[in-house]
């Protein structure tokens, strides 16, 4: 009987150099894997944040009827937050500026609410929701402008010594706004508003008011009505896009 013998090769043990080389390869692979996972997690997190921000920006919020004049029929959270930021900023500045002025408490409160309204109005009138709401009718825009006769009257009541100067600026602002509203050409409307606003700002700076905050609030008053409100920015945007497409 013949027996066959097969020799099984015994693996050679790792040398120190080979073992070190294998460890370095494993360490490199693990490092690259960790780095890849970190980069992918950062990308996914950035995309998720971008998606949330985009949804928040594009999500339309239905506005209550009582707030149409401020936010329009619908708005977005970024627009609403920006409006309140403008309102509170000017109101806080009003209180800090006139706190030491010799005025009654009632006048200080009224001035703070006036600043709150004008500061928020400047921002609101640039938003799509408010612009679209008043863009439905030029009569609606004109009526809104005429309502702003009340704000200069309140300023005159608070600062009676500036009656003459407040009357000049407010009359110029109201007339300019009514003229701009009735301009149908969007390009000419924007240019006219900017030109009249520059004139209004120069007038405010040249007149000698008894209090610097009166100058500041009249500047915001002019910006709110002449530029932010009277120009139909949605039509201007569409007109600009039309020109770009035609070229």
C-alpha cells in the first residue's frame, strides 16, 4: 500500500517591518474613511439647512384681514421678522434719544409708537406681500398716502416749535408720493422716486430742527412713502426681467 504525503506550507511570520507597513496602510484607510464620513455629514447637514431655509423663505403665510395694510394678503416669515426688526429698532432709538428730553410721558409713548410704525413701514413697503396688496389699485395707494397726514400732525403736536419745518417736509413727501403713484412707466417711476427722495433728504438736512430725532424720523418718513411705497416694485421687477429676456 502506497501512502502519498502532501506538505502544507506553513505561513511565514510577519517581520517587524512588514507588520509596521500593514499597520500604516490600515491607519491610512481608517483616516480616509473618517474624513470621507465627516465631509459627507457636513454636506448633508448643509443641504438640510439650505432646504429648511428655502422652505421657510418660500412658504407663504395667510395674513388676517386686519393686518392686510401692513403685511398684505400673504407674507413669509423672513419678511415678517424683518418688518418687526425695523419697527423695534426705530422705536428703541426713539426712546433712547428722547428719554432725557423735556416731554410728557404721553408724548414720549406716542413718539415711540410713531417710530414703530414708520420703521416697520419702510421695510414692509419693500416686501412682495405689501406691494402686491396695494398694487391692486392706484386708488388704494393714494388713499394710503393721504392717511399719512396724521403722522406729521402728531409730530407737530409733540414738537410744536418745528411746525413750519415739519409741514414743509411732509407736504413735499405727500405730493411727491402722489405724483409717483400716477407714473405708469416703471423705469421712469423708479428714477423719479430716487430723484425726489434725494431732494427731500437735502431739504431735511438743510432745515434747522429743534431735535435731531425729528430729522431722523422725517427721513424715514420720506423713504417710506416716496421710495418704498409709491414705486410698484413687483412691476419694476417683471419689467426688468422682460428686458433681460429680450436681450
